[in-house]
């Protein structure tokens, strides 16, 4: 059995899983991420869950997906997203030491979602794939020979930061997005791709247009309004589909994957993938080079990070 964690800035989800990826138990705890919390608090919270399960049977290892740039080989986390103390941290060693020197694996959460598709999902029969997960930002990963391609600085696949529709004049007003909160970054950096393609960003722009609190606008609300004939909502969704379709074409000619998979909570809405495919089909008219591009939806959403984290462990320690 394996103890698997999906770490977010707000909650840590955990699961007691078989080697085949079957979840026998799962739960969640608040992430130790409030003012005054430190790295040691986080490690201890993971250790306490380990203590609960070590009497249930042999724990073969701990697998973990979490935000930030992750050095998978060395077990170091750089810039842990919304977890402010998770920067340049040898987390693999710290968790292992707290949990009886057990084997531990780490991977970025978006890349875990990609690995879930490689292992058991809609990329299980291919060698090369791109996976895009839409939510607060745009996560995912680039899969080469059924493994995550990380790049020298663990940045490969961080397509949220792709630049779209930027002019030379915009250069005079740019700021570092890490110095702003999410909504401010979306408003101040409209030329960053996640400001147009992430679900949260599209909801932000719609809330601004309708003079509503941001928290009142969700992906479900956008589709409800569009179905009721709201032209603003329909246009926002169409712009989102078109933006994603363009970047899918860019990924295709850059990497030539066998499939590009689209995930995230919004992908449960059939119109989402249908809209992206519709614009990709129109873009194919530019050149026969695009003829073989294949777009599909991810098989997994809610448990994808847990499944991918376990597969990352298997790749690191089990699969030769």
C-alpha cells in the first residue's frame, strides 16, 4: 500500500492506495499555511497522517504532488506556489526522515495530472503527449517517452506564462506577477496567456464586466448565462476556446505530440472541449501541417493528482 498526498495552498488531500491506483480510503486536512506556520508544521502534519496509517499495513512509500517547481531527482521544491515557506526546500529528505526513512517521491501537481493520463487515462497508449489543466491557472505537463519532460529549470510545460497579444508599448508597464494577488495579476498582465485561458481569469473578466463580486462568477455560471442567451457570456467562452485552440496549435508544431489532452473542472462541460476542437478545425485551414493534430479530454479530474503522484513514485523507484 501507498500513502499519497495532493498538496494545495488550502487543503492537503491524502489517499491510502494500492499499487494499481485503487483508492481504498481518502481524506483531507487544512494545509499548515496560515500566518505563523512554518515548514516544520507542514512536515509534522504529513507525519501525523503517516502515524495513523503505519499500523494498517506495510507502507511501501509516500508519493506527493504539490505546487511549485520540483526537482524530482533531488527531492527539492522551489517556489511552492501559494505555500510561502516552500522555497528551496529539501522536502523529500524531511518527509522521509519524519516518517521512518521511508521512500518519498515529489512532483509538481499539474505534472501529476499529466502522469495520471499516461498511466491509466487517455494517454496510456501513446509515448508523447501534452496535457493542459484549466483552473486557477493553466497546469499540466509535456510527456516525452511516457515521462514528464522537466527542462533544465523544471519549467517545461508552465504554459500559463506564455505571452499572447502583447505590444511593445505594454513593456513600459509590466510588473512581476508574483508580487501581486491573483486578480490583480490577471488585470495588470492581460497579455499573459493564463489571463485569458484559465477558468478563474475568464470568470474575473466577466465579473468585472457585469459589476459583480468575483466570487459570484463561476464556470458553471458562465455556461448558465450563455445557455440563457447572454451574449457577454457566450463571447467570453468563445474567446477562451479560440485562445486555447491557438496555443494547442503552437504546442503541436513545437513538440509534435500524439495527443493534446484538456482537463480541469471546466472540462466536464461538453461544450468546452467541443468549442476548442471547433476552432482547431478552423485553424487547420492555414496549412496541411496541422492535419494530424488530435485534441481530446482528460479521463481524470478530481483524483488525477493522486493517481499521477503514485505513478511518479513508481517511475522513480519501481519501474526500471
